C-alpha cells in the first residue's frame, strides 16, 4: 500500500492495487490506529496489513503525528 499526500497537503490517498481512497489529513491517525488493530482483531490475516500499517506510519511520521 502507498499513502500519498495531496499537493495542497490537505488530503492523503491510500492506494493498493486497483483500490484507492482519499481522506482528509485529520483522519490519518484514525486510519493508522484502525490498521494497527486489524492483526489483533483478525489474527488469521497474518501479514496482510503490514504494508498498510507501514505506509500510514510513514505518513503520520512525516506529518509529525505521534503515536
């Protein structure tokens, strides 16, 4: 998965294969927490969420969001 910041810095887009969705920057920490919970809530998912978590952690770090 990729997390790409919009040119104006107000939105970010998550992209994985043919799927993508765009969110306001204010929701970045929410989505990071959501994806961090997935392996705990769904242990059979294995490593399915690693790329999502990594992309969102990088985005949040770049934005200066702690957590």
